[in-house]
C-alpha cells in the first residue's frame, strides 16, 4: 500500500471519528473532558498526515519543475 493511500485512509478515518466524537458530545454521552481528549487523539495523527501530504506534494512539484 502506498503512502498516499495510507494517508487517504487516515484522513477518512479521522473524519468519521471526529463526527462520532461530536455526535457523542452533542447527545451528552461523553462530557467535555473526554470529548477534548478524543479530539486531541484524533487531531494529532491527522495533523501529522497533513504535514506529510503537503511535503510530498511540494517534493513532487519541485521534481516536476526541475
């Protein structure tokens, strides 16, 4: 599996988890502490994936322009 495909899967999974956390928070199933904890746990890998994706796209643009 390529890195781009892994990043795409991670982004889709993060979106689903984010929606689940927001739904659980709005229905008062989880309180503020746990919702914030889950949002941080979802947000950290998503941010890393975004940085990796941006670097890959930048490297591809540099390679194509050279």
